C-alpha cells in the first residue's frame, strides 16, 4: 500500500515568546529531509543576528504592498504594527517534493491558510504559564518593555481563538516537546482523508477477490 507522497502543510502559531522558533529550529535540525520551514516576508526591522533570506525576507512597506498586489503571498496579516506574509512559490515547491512545510505564523494568517487549504494541520504552542511566557520574552532580550507589553496584550487576544486549532503543544521541557510535535506530524500522514489513493487500491483488490478473480 503506498501512502500519499506529497508533503503536508503545517501551521504553528502561539504567543510571542512561547518557543515556536526554538522548537521548529530543533525539529529541522533533527529531520532536515522531512521538514521545510517557510521563510516569511515582513516589514519588521531585523533583530541582531537575523539575516535577510534566512530568518525573513525583510521588505519596505511599499515592497510588501507590491507583493500583496501581485498575488505573491499565500496569506498575510498585520501584527503589532508590521506586515508579515508567506511567499507562495517556495511552499508549493517543497510540498511537491514531499516535504512537510511549516508556516510559523500568527493567528489571522493561520485561519486564512486553513480556509484556502482545509487539510492544513494547526498547532498552537503555549508555555506552561503566563508568568513563564513573560520570563521567556524578557529573557530573549530582543524587544523593549513597550513591545513586550504589546505582545503580551496580543497574546491575551489570541487565547480566545485557540480552540480553532487542532493540537495544543505545551512547551515546558523542550526535548519532550520536539519529540511530541514530530510524532503528531508523523501520525497526521496516516489520516484516512490524506490517503485516498491507497484506500482505492485496497478497495479495488478486495472487489477482485469478491468477483473470484484471484482463483480462490
Ligand atoms: P517564539 O518563536 O514563540 O516567539 P522563541 O523560540 O524565540 O519564541 O523563544 C523565546 C525564548 O524562550 C527564547 O529565549 C528561548 O531560548 C526560550 N525557550 C524556548 N523554549 C524554551 C523551553 N522549553 N524552556 C526554556 N526556555 C525556552
Ligand atoms: P516576530 O516578529 O516575533 O518574528 O513574529 C511576530 C509574529 O508574526 C509571530 O506570531 C509570527 O509567528 C508571526 N509571523 C511570522 N511570519 C508570518 C507570516 O508570514 N504570516 C503571518 N500571518 N504571521 C507571521
């Protein structure tokens, strides 16, 4: 029986500072032939150490709006004063090549993707508590106090929409969390709805048995 070869589309969302980036980086390091991480375009300024074309495609507002107009993005959204969006060509190419493509995106974009591609798996990453979330955001040291406060207030809005997601990923122990995510995504490949060709094959073989074509 041959399972579907095409990759699956995975959306990972979660409060800023929950550990999405850390988990995905680790997942890709361990399974580079299984997963591909989509690189988003954004108008946000690069953080120290972030590289154009690696972490994001850093764009001006005008360049980003041109991408929207050209239909180059699968989805896009505004988040705390900046545009973020997913360029289409890379995602299509990787899915065709059989890779599972991960979009690490916020909640509005996640729903847009789910609407366009209903088979998308939606994961929501949360820390074990709000206190730990604040500690991680402050500890990361990449945003000032004002931006951290804005991101925490955005988290309070996002929590209201968590129940539209498929899986809750609690990022307490990183090692356990990475293994859990990998297992969930392996299991997703076995969904009946993703494997219609394999089901048709066995259906046909069984029909041939019942017609006596196997000579039993
Ligand atoms: P996000 O991508 O969700 O905004 P990051 O991956 O940047 O979050 O993680 C935020 C901070 O929390 C980083 O400093 C990271 O090293 C730390 N972190 C991530 N996962 C864990 C974990 N399981 N335990 C402790 N610290 C963590
Ligand atoms: P950050 O500025 O911390 O890198 O990202 C801020 C938020 O934007 C995060 O929730 C992140 O997941 C989200 N994000 C990153 N890329 C995209 C994208 O292409 N589309 C959407 N909708 N959100 C994105």
